[in-house]
C-alpha cells in the first residue's frame, strides 16, 4: 500500500497546483492557507514514507521490452526526497510575502507547486528511464518560473536554459539506450548494471557514452562550460532562484550524476579508466572558475549563482572519486550546501525586497537596519567558507578525507582546488557581511531611513535555515552515519 502513497506524494502538488487558478478563494489568505497546507501534507506523506520505507518497486506504466515508469525508495532516494520535503514548506511560506504585490502570483504558484511534485518524481524514480522522464518535465515546468517577470532578460535566460537543458538531455538519452542493451537491468543498482559478458570489447565505447551522459546531466549541475544559464536564471523571483540553485534543478543534476556513476555504470567499471581523470578535471576547473567569477561579480544574486556553480562541483568531485568515501562526501555536501545556499539566496531576496538594492556596493550599513537577515546571511557565509562548527566544514572535511583515502593523484589536486575555493569564498561572501555591518566612513544615514527586516513569513525560514547550518555542524554524526550506510548499500 505504501507504494501508492509514492504516487500520491508526486501527484498531489502537481494536481493541487494546477487547480490553484480556478479554485474560488475568498481571499489571498485563503489561497495561502491552501498552498501551504498542500505543501505540508505532501511533505508529511514523504517523510512518513521515508520513516517506514519500502524497497519494493512500483511499476506505474509498462512500455515495451520491460521498460516502465517505476518508483522505489532506496537510500539515495530517501536522501534527496527527504531534503526536498523539508525545505519546500519553508520556501513556500517565504514566497507568500515576497510575491504579495506581484500581479501574476496565481500563475507563479501553479508552477511553483508543480515543481515540487516533479522533483519528487526525480527522487523516487527506480530506473534511468523514469528519472529521465521527470528530469525533462522538471525543465519544462520551471521555464514559466524563470520567465515570470516577462522582461527581455528573462526571455533570453529562458532561451539559454531551454537550449542547454534539452541539448544535455539528448546526450543523457543516449546512455539509456546503451544501458538497455548492455545492462542486466534498467533498475538502479548500487555497483552498476553492466553485464561483463555482454560488454565484451565495448569498454571504450561505453566509457565514451558515460562521458556524454555525464556532460548531459552536467548541464543542470552547472559544469563548465554548460554553467552560463545558471547566473542568467537569476532574473526569476528569488523564491524560484533559491530552489533552482539549492534544491530542485541543480540538485537534480548532481543527483542524476550520482545515479549514473554509482547505480548504472558502476564505479568498478569506471574507476581507473581514462574517463575518470576527465570528469575530475571538469569538476576541479569548475570549482575554481565558479568562485573566481563570484569574486568579480557585483550583483548579489549573480554572485551567489557563481558560488553555486563552484559548490555543485564539490559534489561532482566527490562523485568522480568513485569510492564509497567519495560518495559520502558528495552526499554530505549535497545536504549541507542545500541549507547554506537556500538560506543565503533567501536573505539576498529579502534585501532586494526591502530595499530594492541589487549590488554589493549598495549594502553599506544595512546590517544595522536588517539584523535578522544579515545575521542569518552571515551564518550561511561562514558555513560556505567551511568554518568549523558549521555545516560546510562537515562536507568539506568528508570530501578531503575521501580524496586522501582514494590515493588518486588528481584527487590530491582536488584538495588544492577546495583550499583555493575556501579562500575565494571568504572574499566574496565576507565582503558582503563587512559592508553591511562595518560601512565605510561618510555613510549618509538618511539613505537608510525606513529600512527594516521583513515580516515573519520571510524571517522565520531564514532563522530555521541558519539554525540548521549550525545544528548540522555541531551534530553531524547521525547524518554522516546515514550517508555511510547508503554508500555501503544498507539502505
């Protein structure tokens, strides 16, 4: 019976969101209650499923040759679905105040809710074909969110997003065909599904197909040079960009790469081959490239977007180590980065919402006027730097430990990239904090008149995310133990 609840969790926000414009709400408050309840009920179903668990596969629709749209809850699905279900209700609450004066908010909330269900579809998919279907749907359902403002920059951003995402998906589709021919099964299986007897002399061909699929899924994971869409997508409203950069789209990209590497092709097949240094090279270059562009960028949201580009490749670097410890490090940063980045993005949105200021040089003295927002932003900034006691330190420690244990020369260079990134992160994040709390001399206090923290709907999620960054940093052992069990195949 629990298998049917998986379908319910996926369809509830999709159908509930689709009905939003036609339901006869008596007031905006009634619509808000409906949407938040919809999100909370979905999250409650998901968390209940994860608590009770099911390793059985549910086949929703059958195609030919045993292909189907299927769902299953394994360890990696538990991690991604649990992360999404915890973060989404807070993001929805935040969006109510942020979108209050938007003339098209009903349309916004239609696709915002539907994105939740589609993301859960990605998480619960039991095979590459099912994941690919929801992965493509995620592209389509987020297009209206990026396009929401209808300004010229948003149109250009959507074009780039579509071109790159659909092109990358075409590369990923090739892998499905080859896995169907050379794999023992299409189901995700820790260790991979390629049959040695069937592979034969096709090893180099399959390695090339893996590289194509890696680059295809790497579009949403913002691997250089396919990362340019992510800063441009910052034209969307902040509740959208926060989820694009922290939870739904980009995390679906790295989630797909984890599935591709550990559950489809398998690390025994990939590790030590010519493809491993190539994917590690892409990850290391993107780490340094992203944080270097962030230092240079002056627009707040685009600076955070380039930070996301860099941090996503932390996860890919861990994945590319192709060891259980590397997988643990990748999953740890997947979780820690989600809380740190959604918190920092929502803080940036609160700043723009309250002050209409978009650039770093405009933030002088705002920390005194918006202590809650900038206090929470400071926690996220320190976490992204990797300060001990905060979430970012836990994930970076596990990544570094995995690199040392791998005895891979390129992984040692990866440690150097992490250190460079930590230094540059301190520069581009703390420069915002210093400007806010320690403004330059000669600041005209009159320009800050009337500026204050936003209402509770925006502040409450910020405080919760900041608290989570601290809690994970101080009490990380349960999380790390769970991730180790996933990597060992216990879940």
